[in-house]
C-alpha cells in the first residue's frame, strides 16, 4: 500500500476506535438515572461505573504505552478492540449495579489498550507537518461521538438502557477486523529489553492508592483515616517509582520527557484542563434532569453544544498549529474555555436554556482550540520510539485530572445538599426542583464551576509558559521504512 494511502487507513482505524469508546461512555452517562432505577442501586455505585472506568484507564495507559513501544502497537490496539467488544456483551446482561461496575472496569482494560496506542499510531503514520491536521480530524470524530452519544443514549433509553451496550457489539466487531487487517505493525527497537516490572507495579499500585484516595476523599472527607492512609501509601510507592525509573536501563516511563520545559508544561496544561472540564457534563446532567426536570433525550440534546463547537473548531486549530505554532493557540483556547465556565458560575434554577447553550458552546470552542495543538506539540516533541510513552502519559494525566475534578466537585455538592435529596435529584424523581434543597444544590454547583474556572485560568497560564514548541526533526521520506515492518 502506498504511503499516502496508509496514513489515512491508519487514521480511519483510530477514529473508529475513538468513535467506539467515546460513544460508549457518552451514551452511558445520560443513562445513569435509568440504571439507578432499574437495578435499584445507589448513586455511589453508578458514579463509580464512570469513575472506576477512568481509574483503570489512568493506571494502565502509561504502562501499555511503554509495552507498545517494545512489542508493537497493532497487536495491542486490536486486542483492546476485542476486549471492549466482549465486555460490552457482559455489561448488557448485568443484573446488579455491582456487576455492571466490575464489567465496566474490565472494559477499561480494552479502552486503555486502544487509547494508549491510538495517538501514537497516527503520529507514526503522518509526517510531522501534517500531524496537527490528522489529530484535529481525530479530535473532530471524538466530538461527533460526544454529540451523538447523549442524544443516541436518550433515544435508546426509551428501548431500555441495555441497548446502549448492544449497539457497541456490531461496531466493535467491524473495528476489530478492520484494524487487524489494515494496520501495519510497528518495528520494535527494544525487543531485547526487559519490561520494567518493578516500576510498573510501583506505579500502578501508587496511582491506584492516590486516585482512590482522591475519589473517596470527595465522598467521605479528606481527613478520613482510610483516605489519609491511602495518600501515605501513594506517596511512598510513587517516590519508590521515581527512584526505580531513574536507575533502570529501560524505564516504563522515561522521566526525561518531563525535563524538557515545553513537554513538561504541555503535560501540565493537559492535566489542568482535565480538572477544569472533567466534571462539567457530569454536573449538568444533575442540573438538567433534576432541577430542570427534562427527559434524557432532551438532556442529551442540550449537552451537545460543547461537543458541536469543539467538533467545528478542532480540525482548523490543528491546521493552524501546523502553520503558526502551538503556544498562543492553546493558551487562548484555555482562556476562552474559562469564559464559558465563568458564565456557568452564575447558573440559577431558572437560567434560560439558550444561556446554557451559549456558555457550553464557548467552552467547546476553547477546548477545540487547545486539544489538537497541545497533543500535536507533545507527539511532535518526542522521537518515534517514545511516542507510546508520551501518548500514555498524556492520557493518564487527562484522566487523572477528570477523576480529580469529579471527586472534588462531588465533594462540594455533597457538602451543600443531603445524600437523600441528591439521590432524588439525580434520578429526577422530583421534577423542577420541588421538594428538594434546590437552592443548596445550586450554591454547590456555582462553587464547583468557580473552581473549574480557576483551573482553566491556571491551565492557560501554564500553557503560555511553555515557550516555543519542541520539535523532533525527522526525515519524512525515510519514516515509513523506519517505523513499520
């Protein structure tokens, strides 16, 4: 296959995977109230079906990225597609909330195998001068899934919430075979090197302790003895991890990537952006289905402006970053996102829907300006044999930021309203806010959005401090022979 053909084939495989995984997550999000009712489960369990998935992804993606650099990306990517498809079947037959939680966490293993390799596969296939454009297209597809997911989820709920997993099965089968037959396997420059088992174990256990502490702290209090113990364990294990990585020959996570100013600040901006926007959609579902009393279909439609705006902007921002650089574009994008969050800071029970649409659209516009250029800066600033690690670290930091965002914002909300009232609000059983502490909920919501606003400003500041973009120079005409078997 000609080189000019293969890069688009590779992009089709990764965009199908992105469509698959994001569509699954966004349809599930809108279905949470229905799952609570049907499975007679608690709010904490359904919350963990989202957060547990993100926790597993956060822990596994960096080590999978390193493994892909050693054994090849294709086989891991295809395996991820297959695992995700099989676990969709298991999720669809869950009889309890706990079963669904367990199957979702297993599904996250498949998601991690896809996500850790997707960006690196695109970076391998495209020349650096076109990387921003390719990642912009990938980002646009993610936005399409983000738009379609809640709307599709609202429609499928009328059939039954299990149908949101049924729809994954044919997509997963097609994607698995398409990737298996069309992707090329990357050359493996580190075949004789040992996998960093000690570093992987220390990192995985340390991140599990840290993220669990952050999550539990949001619900049970930051000074709970179990939370404090988990924080202590996390500090010890992650300190040990850094020591291991600085001494082994082939580390799981090459910490030298963080010693480059441009890359370190790009990763930091990525994390802070995750904190800034991670809880927004989650909180707006409470607001729309609880306070506003809208049905799932309409809620899905009303959540779409963010993704639509991001979908429109992302391809152009990627193209502009290829021509004019990343620093200004990414930083301005984060400032624009902060403007949208500032609008949500003054949300009220009777806030007009059109006003919500405006603020969400502004947020989406800013996020679209940030995402593709920042990702391009990261992937273009490392050599080919480090792209798996870089992509894994980027995804890990995004997910960690989103987990932290949900944990902190839910802690703020929980301190403002009783658990019983919150449960009723979430399932929408008290439409229009009648009979619940709506004012208390809105107070907590405003505080949460204020915190997100501050993190978006901080992300913009850090993004600007990165300086000029790092460039890993490559001879593009030799790239295919060097990268692929």
